[in-house]
């Protein structure tokens, strides 16, 4: 029955979204999905009853009656109508009470998760990308990345949300519901990824021209794999080989270092994504492109052609400089 319901709802919403709202892989998402299915079936049944009643009222045969019969039956009709309206009001009250209570239970289940948390991630939304910081009491163990988070499967993860400019909203439907990022306000959510996999997240609050290209990738993996990833992210960028040194020089001298950080080099800009391990991520430009050499070259050569209005400017590089900087950035794993 649950698969049938999911299929029906997915068919109805197929033109609205490609996110797996009805395929939850997290505790919070499961509570929300069950609530959605409950509302769907209750509303469907009510709609069906109303349509049947309307059809009966339209097509039923009415016996011919005289004026005297109408006067005599008026009182009886009033009593019947009063009874019908009373029953309908009572049913409506019970249905609304049940749905409200179900919403409370789902909301409480999501809120109770806030008491747990083995990992804390701070995500700050900007137009149009996500700045990510893995908090740690040891300064040398803090991880900075962008547009992608890794989490251990089966463990509670606390996410602290902030905005650096306008209102954003983080939504990863397979793992948790929407939560707003509001300038000057700190919001939090806690979630558990129950299965390994790669999940797509999205800004769900219109935030400007490239709102549709403000994606976030979540990689859920076993604890050992996560620990290995975390250790690699703590390392500075590897010293470039001789054939990549030209690319690093172009990066440092042509303005890229004013905005981006590459730990282990003199590039220390903080107004754009940290690129120390960018080649290890799955996407570019907050989900606008896949992480592939040709896509990386497209992004560096003309970012405004891919995300018009984005803060990354076009830089006039000759072909040799373009090949060199693309090769260097593509090596940052």
C-alpha cells in the first residue's frame, strides 16, 4: 500500500520536482514522509466522498410532489438537514483534530533529534553557494569546504545554519525537511542518514537569479570511510609537481587568490569557496556542473556564461594560462 501511495503521489507531482520526498533515507525524512502520506489518503478519501455526494445530488431522481406535500415535509427536511450538518461538523472536527495531532507527533519526533549529535557542521548560505565548516574544539582539526558535506551513516549530525546575505532555505528531502537561513538569526537541525549514498540538497527559498543552481551534495558513508575523508580534508594542498607549478603561479598572480583559499599556499581569500580539495568533490559551482576536467575548464574560462550574475568574475587568461590553471586546480584532491 505504501508503494502504491508513493507511486500515485509521485505521478501527481512528477512535473513539480525530481527530489525523493517519498523515498526517505533519514529519521526526520521518514516522519515527514509518513505525515505526507497520511494527509494524502485522508484528503483523497474526503474528496471522493464529496464527489460521490455531489454526483448523487445531481443525478438522483426526484419524485413529483404537490405544494401541500412540500409544506408538510418542510419540518421533516429541516430536521434531517440539521442532523446531517451536525454529523458533518463532528466528522470535520475529528478529522482536523487527528491531522493536527499527527502533525504534532511528527514535529516532536523531528525536534527530539536535536538532543543528539556526534558531529557539528556549520553551513552558511551565500548567493549562490554553501560555505561549510566542520566545527572542532581543536583549531587545527576544523575543516573548511563548500557545496558538499560528508557524514557517517547511522549517526546524528547537527547542522548550524546561517546566512551571509539574503534568506535561503536548506532542503534535502531524502534526509530532512526545509529549514530557513535568515540573516542575523541562527537556526539548527539534526538528522541521521540511515543508508549510504549521495543525496541532493537545494536552496528552497528564492534568493535571486541563480537560486536554481544553489545545490548541496550530501555523501553518507561508513564511519571508517568518513574518518579517512576527514583526515584527507585536514591536510593542506599537496605541493604541485613541476608541470603544475605554472598553474599555481597563475592562480596566485591573476586575482584568484584574492577570493579563494588553498591551504598550503599563500592564497587565503574567504569570500569564495575553499578550493584546497575541490577536485575531490562531486560537483562544481554549487551543483551547476559535474566535477570533470572539461567542465572545470568551462567554469574557469567563463563563469558568467554558466551562472549569470554569480560573484565569480571573468578573467582574461591566454590559452596557455587557462590550461595551466585548470590542470593545477583539477589536481587539488
